[in-house]
C-alpha cells in the first residue's frame, strides 16, 4: 500500500509492535506501537552492509507527504554512500572514548580488586592519548592496531591495552554506545609474545637475603612484615592490611575479609605464628604505619634495602615472596590444589576442585613445612624474632 493520510489513519494498533512498508518507496515505512503511536521510519544498508533503521518523524507532527519527502532525501544520500544514522549521531554529540573510560572506571572497575583497578588506569592512558577525543562509534580496528604497534617496546603493556579495549567496547555495546552487530575493534589482533615473569630464589640467594634481613636495625615493623610475607605466601598488600582481630591464634589462621580474590583464609606455619607473637600491639593493624591508625603502606623501603645489600637488584618483591613460597611448596610435594589454597589463588573450575572440604589440618601441616624450610634457608639454625628497641 501507499502510505498516505487515508491508509495511515486506517492502520490500527495491535498487541505487538509492527512495521508497514510503503510499496512505492522501498525502505520507507510506518512503525505502529501497541499504544497507537505511529512513527515514520526508513531502513537501509550502509556501505559496510550493516542494516540501519532511522526515525523520520512522528505522525501528527509530520504529515505522510512530509515524511515521504524526508525519506527520499535520506535514502538518496544512502545511494551516494552516506550513512544518515551515523551522521545524526555525530550531530547529537556522540560519546567519546574519554566518556567511555570515565564510565568504565566508575561502574565496572570498582567490581575488581584494587590492583586490577590500578592496572586499568595504566592501560587507559595510551588509549586516551591516542583516541580519547574520538567518538566511540568511530573507532576502528586499525586504530587499535596502530596503537598496539606503537607500544611494541612494552609488549606486556601493549597486550593489556588490547584486553582493556576489548572489555570496554563489549560494555559500550551493552550500554548502546557501540552497535551490537559490529565487530569489537580491540579483538582479533596478533598479540606480542609474553615471556613468563618472575623467578624463585635459590638457596644461596635466600641465605644472602637472610643475612641482609638480620643486618637491619631491630624493631623494624616493615622488615618484620616482609619476613612474615615470605614465610606465609601472602600477597604483600594483604599482610600490610592484616588486623589483629582477623587472627585466630588457636587455629593458626588469618581470616582476610577482603583479598584480591575475595575473602580467604591464610594458613600460618609455626614460624609465622612465633614471629607474630613477638610483635607489640601498637594498633588494630598487625603492621601499622607511622600513623598507628593506618596500616603499613607497603614494603618497598625494606625490600629495596635488603635487595641491594644481598646484591639481588633484579629480583622483584613478588619473586622473594609469592614465587619462592609456591615453588618451595611444589618442591616439598604439596599438591597443586592445596598450593592454590595456601596462597589464595582461585580453585579450579572442575566440580571436584570446588567440593574439597576439611583440609585445614593438611593445609596447616603444609604451611608448617614450607615456612620452616624457608626460615632455615634464610636464617640457618637462627630463628628470626622481632626485638623492639
């Protein structure tokens, strides 16, 4: 039928929304809502072959004759290679990549651990420098390819930029900022090879590190925190923020309410418990900072000091703590799933891994073996104790 005033008035609303198309002008139609509202639309395919639909006018505000005239203009521009929908969005002030970054950090990032949020911030910087002012809908695969290549000197960081971009444009599609039927511009790129990072300290390196630790002044809270982290397999930030009320002396468990992977239990070997028992209670935090109402900020200062004295300048803090603890546990025969529980890694996805219960006794025994082995490697027959000055 031809969409003129007589036929438009005669078309009644139904239970479901429907579109009636004009016979004389292909791509021109009338959308009829269950409420009775009638809207003139056009439908076409742009130069990428993507089907697009755009409102031309609301019946009552425009006549069928006016709507037909507008439709002819828009469809004629399509024949010339233009995309009326894209041009309209651009006129309305499309959301920019900077807008996407702000919403991403405000809504998505808080659901992740603090360390992941810091990683997001670092990865957004090169994206915003390169395409921050660009409209989200105008970003193309080539934009991310060029950005990825420009970061070839830092392959790990370059790959993290792609990972962040992939998630950001996935959310943009969910929020209506990016067409759902369009390919994600940060996906299907050839990523740089990533060499495994981290190392475990050997026995000689541990001995040198232990000598450097014993050379530190007595009463150093930060050095005590460093040793406790090495002997427990904790993440440094977890140990810094640990509180006395989270410590179960009888069960030798430190129950962290907020860790990287959520609440978790840290199973403490006897050497760690002995060290904690020597500490003075100056605050609610086991390792308070200069302001006793706040936790120790980090362990960088004592680590840099002992690392340099031990001539281990290329060794990272995570190498001396997490990597060495996990490697030592593996060498002592601790099963893989129990190693993951000891250091707070997420259990396996297999149902068998999720239904392992009642391992406290075995995990405490593992913690005893690993921490005792590491203490001997660090300090020989001499135990490390905290002595306040």
